[in-house]
C-alpha cells in the first residue's frame, strides 16, 4: 500500500475527505519526525512506539570492493509494535 491508497482507505473508514486525511497524515509525519529529532519517544497505545536507537561504531565488509570498512556510530528510527497489534496480525 502506498500513501495514496492509505489516504483513500482512511477517507473511506473515517468518512472524512481525502484532502483532510492527507493533511492529517502529513501533520502526523511532521510531528513524528520533529519528536524523534528531539530524542522523544512517540507511543500509541494499542499500536506501538517510535523511538531512536543508538548503534555503535563497527567494522563491516563491502562485498563490492571486498574490503573491510568502518561504519560510524549513529542513531536510527525504530518502530516496535505493541502486543495488541501483534496479536491482531
């Protein structure tokens, strides 16, 4: 499912216009991004939580060049599904 299909399904389910659903989806994406940039966790009861996870620097193998390279330490966004969501799937 892509963004357009998601907006159509949200519109049908909520009985809101597609334009309103698109605005809500874009607003959610912006708020989520800003919260994660500040290091905050976003938790939605019954759905899951979004947070930033720290990965240490490590060595890795590049199969294209066949050399060992170093990957810098970094933070990456993570989603962890709740038990309620897992049980429904």
